[in-house]
């Protein structure tokens, strides 16, 4: 229709943070700030604040799958971002649902624009990913990703490497791309000095530094 502006949409598949600082709430705020219409698929409900996570309730996988189908079948998605996927069953559900949606809606390229944030630990230090689910995250979800965005501890867990130097970061980034991801941004907020994020797309490295910040 002439005069109607088409607004991009992004779907977040993540947990709910009652404190509003992370999870679906933070994603939707970011989408809105960038002028993107945000939709959401809840994978878990957490009771948390700035200090701690006091409870976690995982959403049944049939409801997770139904949410994905409901959003994609009507609103669609120009891109998808995953966050907290706390169990092997949830990771398997999300990957299968996204693959099914891609087959069902082949004209929706946004389903292949997948950003994987491998959320493992809350900022309070509480675990948000079961240890036995790390392999599923690595084997099932990473190969679907257009970009993976782990912080340093998450990168170490995914790769089994210890990261101290700049060269360690680069080796770890190469290892994640070798797992099947199209690209990776290793977030540098857990290292000494200014936070430097390292991007690698299988060919070239780029660095993005924010002096005095922590990501």
C-alpha cells in the first residue's frame, strides 16, 4: 500500500528477567530503540533482580514450539535472536521449530538471520544453562547461527580453551566458526582494560573497543 512504511520485525527466543535488565525484556527494549518491531517467545520465567536469581520455571516445550509457530505464521521475522535456553530439551525444541518454520516459509529469509547469545550464567553468577545442555547448544544451535555472541567465560566453555591473551581470543573465535557458525563476536568485557569485542567471519578479524566500558 502506497504510503505505508514496512517496519522490520525481530523475534527473541529467551527467558524472562523479572528485573528487566536481561532476557526478553532487554531484547524488546533494544529492538524498540532501534525502530524494530519485537516479538517474543518465552523459554523460561526467572525470578531475579540485580543481585540474584531466586527461581526458574522452564516453559513446556510444546508451548515454546507453539509460540514460534504463532509468531512466524502471522507476523513473521526479519531476524531471530536466542538467549536463555536452559536445557537440552529446550535447545532441541527451538532448533527443530526454527528448521520446521524455515521449510514451511521458504520465502522468509529472516529465519536464517539467527543471532545466538549462548546465555550460560546470570550477571549475579547464577547458572542459567545446565551443564549437560552445553553439547546440544554447540552441536545443534551454533551451526544454524549467522552470528554467535559469547562473552569470555561462555567462549571458554564452548571451546574448552583458556583465554588470557589477544591471541587466545582469536583462536577461540576461529574454533567457534569451525563449529559451523557463520561468524562470531567474542565479547571482551570480562578481560582487563577497555572492553574489546572481537569479530571473526571465517576470513577476517575486526575489533570494536569501548574505552572504560564493560559488556
